[in-house]
């Protein structure tokens, strides 16, 4: 029997994983078409002082039954996890830095405030709750406001009220950055109930970053990946069945591949913008509606680099030091801010930056975290202005000593990237119960699958994660292998470990 022809669209985590699994199962006629000039999609690094700094996916979330962590352990990669965050969705910090330049230890009183806020919200999330049409438009933002106002009524001391207001603002920003939603009013109240938290530390940092993990998988299929090759159309019409015609552009020439199977792994953001022109005939209405209803958000990162670490503010080991920021002053002005554009509430883009942290094994780099609205506005600015504003902010929060000027800046541009259009997915208030089912649809809907969909947005309970994208790529590859009676008896992790041990980190840094 000849090997079927499979086209994988997108060389991110899901696409590379699917291709590697197909090759492992003996399907060798696989072509991966990637529109951008690198492998990884939303997994991308830059090299700083010989270390990997992740612009995209940054952590392994949980460990038990996590294929990403299985790769880490199988290959013996060094890793480190933030202490005391086992199996938690939310971590309470030990200290806050304020916009007044203060360092506020998180006392038992503050911890109890945060925990009470979090516990009251958790009562609304039940793993057995289903999304009903009548409740689907309830948002986490509405619930946050209810809990916050109820708690605020019990505070009589004005100083406590102001501090709690700042903590509440930080708490909301934490959730906004974590979910990538522009505002918590966009986030379904049942989102957390649909997200499965794997046991183990919430954030595990890996030697070489998440890019290194992906390189180990990529090395299995590196000869099958075509870069700078955007797909223009996927024709799954009846007159071609059981074939699918993929039209793509390479070196300014239009070409086609007649495939037996196609696995589409582009981002939900790209599908939302382009599905009408990408598919012939158009997607079935239930699938198109589900794609339009699921949320696709944005997170921004700014990396400031110095020649040496800050004394007194960084760890002595290779771990990560996180600084949570409290905005206790609403009247801050920055000399370096020249942008006329503001957020919808009238604040400048930089107001409300959530936190700073050193980068794993790069203590001379500070990472600033931005929500979607902040990231979107900052992406329109020049690097020099972003660096100046970020430096002034670091001076503002680290006010008890002189901060030297940074020597370089790196930052993300995921939202303005035409092939990505954001960072990762979330369940929006538009989502309906039937949408979750329709996201698992293949094409043609009532025939044997010929066009399948994978990626973090299709990962059900693991939406938004590296391991979710990986598992969805595996699932769709195994669908094809099952039909072709070629499912291997060995896990992909074991297969990878016999193929590419020792190459991943080198490739990660040399390709950045």
C-alpha cells in the first residue's frame, strides 16, 4: 500500500506534533506548510547571553499526565518551578511593590483578603456545571464586581479600603493576563470549570525554554516543513471527494497539493478573520459559529536587558524572582510617554502593567507582563519608546535605589502578527453548549474525515496550553493512523527520545 498524502497547515506545536506522530506511524508522505519564516507558531524564543528568552509559550502547566513534562523528564532537561504553587490556578504573592515606591509584605490579613475574594469566586465554578444557553452570557467580570462590592462594604478603615482597591485591581489584572481576555466581562463564568488543572506545579521553567521542547519534536520532521509558504485555500468540495486540494504560495508562485487528509492547526484568531476565504465551500455554519464564538485574546511581554543583575532584587540561584505590582496612585505621569492613544477607560497603555519577573537563568533580564489592551497599543510604538517607558516604570517601582539604564529591549507583537492575531483562546460569554461540540467537527461533516482541526483552541479542557495543542495534534494524527491501520504501539515521547536527544537546545538558540 502506498502512503496517503497528508498536508499539515501550520508548524506550531499541534502541527509539528501531528506530523511527527504520522511519521512515527509510517505515513511518510507528509508536508507541513508554514506561512511564517520559522517553526513554532506561538512558541518562539530569542537568545540572550546564550540563554533562551521565550516570547511565546513559557511554562509547563502541571506535571501529572502532561506530555510536555514527560518530554522534560524523558530527555533529562533541567527545570525549576516556583515554590508553593502545586496544582493551583491562582498564586498569592509574598510581597507587592507599589507605584509609590513601597515594598508591602503580604501579611496574613492581606492573604485572607485575597483568599476570601478567590474562595467566593470559586463557589461559582463546579466541574459538573454545564453551559446552558440561558447562562452562557454570564461573565467573570460581573461576578468579580459583586464579590468586590460585598467585601468592600465590610471595610471601615479608609487605608484598608484603598489598599484593597489596589489589590482588587491587581487580582483582576492577574486573571486578565492569565486568560488573555481583554476584559473579564468577555470571559464566561464557566470558563474555569471547563479548564482541567493537572497536578503539579502551576509554572515549571525548562532548560532552553518551551522552544527547546518543540525542537525535539520538530527534528523528527524537519525535512517535511516548508517555511514562508502561506496557504490560500482548502478546497474540500464534493466533486473532489475523497481528495482535498490545498492551494499555497511559495516564492510568489501559486501551487497546489491534492491530499488525502489535511490537518489545519492555524490559530483561532486567524480562523476567525480568514475562514470565509480560506475554505471552499465555506465551513458548515455550526463550525463557523463555534469558531466565531470562542474567545481569542492577547498578552504582551516586554523584556528589558541589563549588563548585570540588580543587587538585592534577584535570586542568587537560577530561579525566577517575581515582583507583583500594586497601582496605588491614579495620577502617575511618565516623561517618556509620547503616545496620544489611550485605553478605553482613558488610561495610558502602560498603566496597570501587572508584574515584573526575572527570566529563568537570565537574572539580568526583567520581563514585564501586559494585558491585551496594553499589548495592542504598545505594539504600535517604536522599540525605543517602549524601552524608555518600561525603564521609567522600573524606576518608579524600584524607587529605593538607582536603576541603571537598560542596554536592550525585546518584546512581543503577537496581536499585530497577521498570521496569529493574538496569543491564545478562552471561553467567551458568546460560547454556547453546542459550540463546544461543534469545535470537534471535521470535514466533510457526514463523511469520513478528510479535513481535521487541531491547536490549543480545539483542546477542550486544556485550552490555551502547550500540552493542549500537543494533545490535539496527537489526537488528529491518530484519527488518520487509525483509519489507515497504522497506530504505533509506542508513545510519541518515547519515539522522540530515541531520535533527537541532545539536539533541541542547540537548535533553539541557533534558530532564534
